[in-house]
């Protein structure tokens, strides 16, 4: 005998598994601290590479000006400024990614909790039939 409530629940769960559930299960396999640490580490490495690339392009575009002012400028101040911008960029991006990943993990766990609750409900519906 077909149970309409069971069919609706199974359809909703199958749609979740095919779409959003794939990403949430991958996130849910990690502990919270491990997931956030891996994501922040990847973000810090990418931010550092992006800063180096952008700084390199900036230096190439202003190469002539840099060479003209090389002997008159204070190189320690220049290096300090570059390192300050570098640290600000990397730390700022790392903090942003930490906040985003914390929110993303909490949302995925909440969604998975609802999914597992639906699994238990589906199991109880099958047990009622027997």
C-alpha cells in the first residue's frame, strides 16, 4: 500500500541528496575546527599568492618610476609598507574566510540534522507499516 506521507518525504530527501546535500555531507564529515582550519589555510595561501601577483604586476607597470626613485627612497620604509599591506591583506582575508566558513559549517550541520531527523521519521513510517 502506498503511503502518501512517505512518498513526499522520500522525494524531498532525494532532492536534498542530489543538490545541497552533496556539499553538506562533505562539510559534515569534518569536525568544525578541522573544516575551518583547512579552509582558512587554503585562503591564506591563495591571498598570499594573489598579493604577490598583484604586487608584481604593479611593480612591472611602475618599473621605470621605481628605478628612478630607487636611490632617493628609504628602502626600509618601502619594505615595511609592503609587508604591512601584505599582512593586512592576508589577515583580513583570513578573518573574512573564518567568519564565512563558520557560518557555512553551522548551516550545513543544521541542514544535516534536519535530514537525519527525516531519515528517522521515514524509518518510523516503515516500521508502522509492518
